[in-house]
C-alpha cells in the first residue's frame, strides 16, 4: 500500500519532469512552427504549479490536530484538488483562445521533428498518470488523483497535436491549421476533466458521503461487535487521506452506563483497525427499549 511519503516523492518528481517537458515543448514548438506544441508547453507550465499545490496540500493534510484545528488539517487535500482543477480549466481556456487566434492567422506548416517530441511526451505523461493515479487511489488522495488526470490531459493534448501535425504534413498547403484544430479539440477534453475533478473536490470539501459500499461494510463491522443489537445511523465523510465516522449503535437498554461505554469502545477499536483508513470515530449509544 502506498504511503504519504510515496505521494510526496511522486509530486516532487512530477515537478521536475513537467519543468523539463515545458521547456522542451515550447522551444520545439517555436522552432518547428507548431502552436499546438507551444500550447502544450504552456499547459505543462501550469502542471508545474499544480505539482507544487499537490505537494503542499499533502504536506499540510497529514499534520496532526492542534488547538486551532482540533479536527486536523485534512481539508487542505480537497482545497489542493480544487486549485488543480481550476488550473486545468484556466489552461483549457488559454489554449482554446490561442488556438482560435492561430486558426484565423495564416502560418507555415509545422516541422516534421515536432512529431518524435510529441511521442516521447505522450509516453512519459501516460506513465506519470498511471503512477500518480495508482498512488492517489491507494491513499484516497483527491489532490493526487487530480494531478494524475492533469498528466492524462497533457498526454491527450500531445496525442491530438501529433494527429493534427501529421494531417498538416501529409495534407500540405491548405492544412497548416490542422494542429491548431487539434489543440482546440484537446481543450474540450481538458475542460471536461477539470470540471469532473472540481466537482469531486467540492463534494469532499462539503462533507459528501462516501460510497454506499463503504457505508454498508462499516455498518457490518460495527454490527458484528458483541453487545451491539443493531445499527441506527451511520454517517461517513472523507477528511484528507482518512475517513471520519459518526455511528449510532443500539444496545440492551438495561445495561449499565459502563457496559454501554465498553461496547462503544469495542466498536470504535474495530472500525479504527479496519482497512478503510478510518482515523476518527464517534459512537453514540442508544437503548433498544
């Protein structure tokens, strides 16, 4: 299972790779008359900012609770995810505006050597997407998964650029703007991913419930504890890389307060030891009669 340290190392590595790719794509695009490659480089520059945000969000989210933040710093994670999503949307808008401008402005055919650069970019970015998404899913990290889709969006933009430049080179005169149309098409994919990730991060920030499957399993774990007659309510929200549970258990009404308290502690210990990354459990004890 991935650790927070793994996520932090991945964010730092992404920072370096994005910086190298941004310089390489912008330089090749300018020399090779390909605005789609320049636009791709601009999007990679935005990726540098995103990687910094993800790294910072992870660092803050794992800080322990303190006097001013008694519930911890987990909200830094979805906040980082929201910022990354907004960067994606801003990048899509910027590339779209510049693509339309280039379509309306006659220019030279792109150079052939832009194609192998794009192949390398697609391969690198797809590998980074898989690594970041796998780690983000393992850690249940909204910020890392957002950054992963940022890598995938970059790969898709580069793939669209490859197709557009290929059409321009094969078609020759009259097809100079094919790579710009490809960039415009890629903007739609980037914007869609940005909106989807923004919605997910906002849900987490507003304490939306986790999946019904997780809720059902937590209820089963609590109901199996000796002394629990039934489960009344069970509310679960994501807080950073962990889950917080508020559960109402029903016990025999004739039990002493001490016995009810012991049952509640067993429920709490059982849930904290589960595989769901639960780090906060509030147990309410209710009488059965």
